[in-house]
């Protein structure tokens, strides 16, 4: 099993390093130039998009709001990778990896804007509001349903099953670590109990549909982020004299001016770039599934809001992990990753912080489970919306949740890297030719903003765009599509 895992890791690392990351970087540069640096230029506009009242869906209830859609994607983005993953990148690549993580976030914001704007344009109606995502803009924008099917299968396996098992495994491990920290022995039945409890709570949420998922995410995401940020700020407040040297160390290490942890410059860059992509998911094609659910007046609005989500994930949450580790003068090394965050908190705040970190990890992992579920559900619905198929997916999802809590997931996690890479490749190859559509929508948005209007899009404003189901002119009553 170890040899199989090593082989998968070697192949996957090569695929990411020599193919996927260069493609994402080049495509993001292309979008940045073509869209006039939209991800930087319109940052003030991003903060304007949290308001707005969603329309009433066909079943008489409110559709998903812009902020709720943002929360669903943030729930999946902000996970244990923001704590454990960033620590791992620093352990291997040193402090300089943090700088390249920041650069990556600012660059790939352009790809995030394009994919989420397209998801909004090509979304479809259902009785509860809207759904959509890359599978839909591949089908409607490129007339390539076969590509949509491939993407839907890959994201369902990656997020709906594998990542879900990894997150539940993290929850189980965090609980066991917290018990061990008290000096008590971990009973053999504890992982089973954690798995059953997690299945019960998850089922109570996911069987309530997208509205319940959105409501829970809307409540938990701000709370868990604030709790973690406050812990990080407390550590920094106790180490104020280390803050300026920390920033200097990050910049110097990023350009090879100061070697830390024995990492060569190439390793520093790769660790930062890859961790940034893993964490904020820009360009992967996952967040657009959440973006499509939002009821907004213009596709660009949700594109901007999802780009802000990239920044929140990387520049705020991931940076907080990096800061609290680096101000504590850590000991680096490839095997040190998982311990860095714990040691940084305990060294500054005391042993109670380990239990607080357990709570944070529980919230991070649980909200990721909810986000992962919705990504799987949206794409299973694309493949077949029949009730028995959806029920089968839900049951397999819950089984994966339980098995993840009681088992080991090393090989599964390595396979997830592979399937996620393939998923991202399909998505990037789809949004490349559709970038012109995002440009037309952006021009329409900015033109209305220059006239002092709150932008509203209807499909007759860009009649050259085909296969657009929603966005009817105001005088026409939208007819909800049949459940798919």
C-alpha cells in the first residue's frame, strides 16, 4: 500500500508541477490582461455585493442570497487545509512559501471571476431557485455536454466522496488528539462514536436541501473564521516584537535571499503556489457550483463576490496560520507540518489552546463536509436528477463520512489530488474559450455602474449569447424549469 501511495504521489506531483500549475498561471495572466485587472481594479465593488434581496422561488420561498452562496463556497474553501496544509507548506518550503501563496491568490482571482460569472450566466431554474456550475457552462456555452459529464463525475468523486472522507477523518483525529492531551487513553470506540455523530448531524443538514445548507454555512462560516482569527491575533499580540522581522523573513525567503528549512527557491515557489491553489480553489471549478445558486441582478456581481472569497481564504485565514506559526520561531522540517500550528498556539496561549484548535478544526471540517456535499449533489443532478439516483448519492456520501472517521485515508487523499487535478484541467480548458463571454458581461456591468445604476442584466442586452435560460426581461414572467 505504501508503494502504491508513493507511486500515485510521484505521478500526481509531476502532473501538477509541469502541467496544471503552469496552465492556471498562464490562463490567469491572460484573464488579468484581457479583463483589465478586474480582480484588483474592482475590489471596492466586491464589498458592495453582500446586500441584495433574493427573488422568490417557484415554491414560494426565498431563493439563495448572494451572501449565502458566498458562504457555501467559503465553507468548502476554508477547511483544515488552511490550518494543517499551510503549516505543511511552511515546514517544507519555509516562510517564503507564504509570499507566493499571496501572489497566487491575487493572480488567480481573475480565473475565479471568470468561472463564477459564467456559472451565473448559464445557471438554470428549479423549484427552490437556481443551480448550475461548470458542467452547465460546458454544455450551454461550449455545446459540449460530454465535457460536462466528465467534469461532473470527477467533482462528484473528488468532493462528494474523497474529500468528504478526509474531512471526517480530520474531525475524528482532532477529537482523539484533544483526548490524548488530557492524559487519558483514547478508547477504541471513540472514532466509531465520532463517525456516527457526524453522520447524524450531516444528514440532518443535507437532507434539508440547499437552503438548509446555505443557512448553516451562513451561520457557521463567520463564527469559525472569527474564532480562529482572534486566536491568531492573540498570538501575534503576545509576540509583537517578532512581527516586522517575520514579514522581512517572508520576503527574503521568497526570493532566495535567505534560506530557511533547507528549501531551494524552486521548492519555496512550488509550495506556495500549490498550497494557494489547493486552499482557495480558484480555477478548480468547485466554487462556481455555489456561485450559480445565488439570486442576483447581474452575473458579474457573484463573480466579484466569489473573487473576494479567494482573498478571504488565502490573504486572511491562511495568512493567520502562517503568522501565528512564524512569530513563534518554529523548527522546520518535512515531518513537522501538522505540529507547527499546535506548538505555536500552545507556546503562546497555553495548553487550553489545543482544545480551542480542536473546536476550530471541527467547525472547519464540518462546514467543508457541507460544501463538499453540495458540490456533489449539484453535479449528480446534472447527470441525473431522478430521486433514486439522488438518494443513492446521499447514502454513499454518508457512508464515506463514517468510513473516513474510522479509517486511514493516505492513499485516498493521494488519489484525490489526482482526480482534483484532472477536474481542474477540464475546467480550465473550458473557461479559456469562454473568457470573451465574461468580458462582455463585465463591460455591461461597468457601463451601468458608470451611469450610476445598480447593474441589472437581461439576456436581450447581449442577444448574441445563446443557450441562456434565465435572465428574462422584466416584463416577462420566468417559468421555472422542470426538476432535473
